[in-house]
C-alpha cells in the first residue's frame, strides 16, 4: 500500500516537472525577439512626457492631446499620447476612430489585460466601419545611412456580437497589424516610400509586430508608423498598442567632405531652363514626377488634361483633397497608338513541315488559370462597355482556396487582364478590393471550380461614391467572411525560425506524454482502491 502511494506521488511530481519545461520552451522564441538597444522614440511606452501637477506617484495625468492628428483637426474623442500623431484613412466605408491613452485600472485589467507594461497603453477603436489607421512619430538627428529597426507590441479585439465580451470571434482574418518606416521622415501614412512589415494577426493577446528595418536617408530623420486594418466593419474592433521600440542596428557611413566646385563662368543672356517633359513608361503610359509646389489642378492645366481624368487614372494613389507626394509618378495619359502588327512568317517549306511533324510537341503548361480585370462601371449596370468604360488601376485582387490566399495582384489600368496561372484543380474564391472612393458595382467576390487546363476570365466593375449593393445580402443569404490575409494563417510568422518550430513540436510531444502519464496515474489509483476495499 505504502509503496503504491509513494509511486503515485513520484509520478505526480514527474508530471509537474514535465509540464513546466513545456511552458518555458514556448517563451524562448519571445525572448529571442526581445527589443534591444537604446530606444530612440519619445514616449515609447505611452507613460507620458509632461504630467499634470495632481498626478499620483508613478502616474501621469493629462499625458495626451486632442489635436495631434494627421490633418491638424481637433476631436474631443481622440486622446493621442504625447510625442505621437493619430492618422486614419478617410472616405468610403472608413470611419474616424476614437483613441484613448488608457490607464492600468479596471476595465483594462483582468483576464485579458490591455496594458502590457507600465501604467498606460493606447486603445484605437471604432464601430461598424472599416479601419485603416494608427499612430506615427518623426525621429530626428539620426546618422544618414544608419540602419534602424522599429517594432511595437499590439493586440486586437474583433467581434460582431456581444456573446463573450473582450474575446475576438467571427472572421479571424478581419483585423491585422503592421509597422512601417519612412526613411526620410515623410509624414504621409499613404506614401509609397514607406517600408512596411508583413501583415500579422494578434487577437486578444499582445504580440510583437515587426520588426521592420530601413536605412536613414540624407535628411537624418525617419517617420515610424503603427498600423491596424480591418476587412469588415464589425460591431467591436479595438486595437491596443504598448512598448514601441526604435533602435539603431548598424551605424551609417560618414560622408567624405569634397571641395566646393569653382564658381561657374558667367555667360550673358542665359535662356530659362524648360520644365522637364513628361516621362514615358515602358508600357507606353505618360507620367509626371511630382515636384515641390505641384498641385493636381496645376498639373491638369499644364498638360491640358481634365482634372477628373487625372483622378481616374490615379485612383487610390492620390490622397484626400488631391494630396500629392514629392517624387510620386502621376499618370497623365495612357497609350493610344496600337502596337505595330508583327508580319506573319512565310509558309513553311515541305521539309520544315516534315521536321515539325516529327519533332515532339512542346509540353503544355499544367494547371488552370484565373484572369481578372477591373473597370470603371460608369452606368453601374455591371457590364463593361469597352468604348466608354476604361480599365481601373489600384484594384487589389486576391485568389484564395480552402487553405488560404494563393495569390495577389494590384491592377495598373493598362496591362489587364492579368492571369493567375498554374493553379491546381479545385475550388477558389476571387475577391476584389476597390481603391478608396470606389465600391463594387456587382459582386465583390466570385466562386469558381477549376478543372485541369481550364481558364476563367472575370471582369469586376467599380463605381464612384458609396458602397454598391451586395446580392448575397439582398437575397437574405449570409455572406461568409473570406480570409484575405495569408500571413499568420499558419503558426509560422515572419520572424519565426526553424528552432522555434522544433520547440513547438517538442512542446506538443511533451503534452501527449503528460496526458499518458496522467492516465497511468488514474489506472493505478483505481486498482489501489479496489484492493483496499
């Protein structure tokens, strides 16, 4: 009896000792990603810079601003932490967010803590509208050419009901996070020069977003961005940020001083330098490179192009109120001259015909294909009139199967249709995401079953203004959310290494062994009780 009880006690101790390493192994990868180096940010943990006189020790009251917004506006429901600026995408189904610098007290504590460290974090949220926004900060006095690395901890709460408040539900791909660096300190969250990390999911628990690295430009300053986006306008969609970090990982190369050139010899009567001519692209389109002082209206006058036509040709790349970025390639016109026809080859001689017939046929490409194009559906009838309804640029197409996203493409309005080739036979979903200011005129998603060697051609219409009706919703069907984010759809994220995958496998095996050990303990206990009574 005593020996069996002793054996049971030993087995219990072994089981507990086996469980502890499983949890410690799971944290090794997080330790590997720990942020290092001197933090170059102001207020990286959102604990505040200047505090109200009535602040208690360790706390910082009034450490936020109502007018630190990208457009300079004042909002009484935006409380941006000191040192940072709030930004968001406007127009269409995107809504103005609410922002709070939240304290480490109820209701932000408990089972799902919303503060990772310290006494404050940031909450960014809205209701029933799409999200695309976040925070940014400009960091100055850096060494040009130095390599910097930016990351931030974040997690989200995305749900379309109140069944379990605080826990994400419904579509797990609805909300995702990114970090970005603009190497020259440009304060434009939609600038094409921003270097973005890949999309990351972070439901309910803090996850390290990034890091992303970049080299500091000649200005000696960078602008770092924290970003959250959603696919659907759910009832609850909150983003939480804490513990941002910008560190230098490699110094820059000091510039070598060069002697000043000799002053140029004055020549009488210099002629004024003409303005640069528009630049032709390889596809035949004419573009204008935006310079300081350029406006969309002025460019329209310069090239005698209607203002509305410029907006259509550059849909999605022009900011609110026709905002342009220096260095931006603005499309002025599309090619109108058809390509020169290639003359047909001479008919083959009998000898060539015999050689061709005897030669083995070249292998045909395997798999199936899906071709896509987007057009400006001016009359909203969901059919393209190619004489008056032109191709539309900056429309993102996503091809997904049961395992997740298999391909993406963004239209340029010139070279479509674009074909996803070499697709294995099976069922696929084709999803379009129109540029800001546009909405689908018909279905935004299409299902298709592909057989070997088949090809499908999809034309998606887009209209200006509000969202178009969704036939699936109008008919009473439930529109099932479709995953459009392939990042983090498996346990391997961008920064995960082979070592972390091995650790995860070891953790799973250890869990199975613990379960078997517990079952053995239960059997011994039952046998012991039978013999006892």
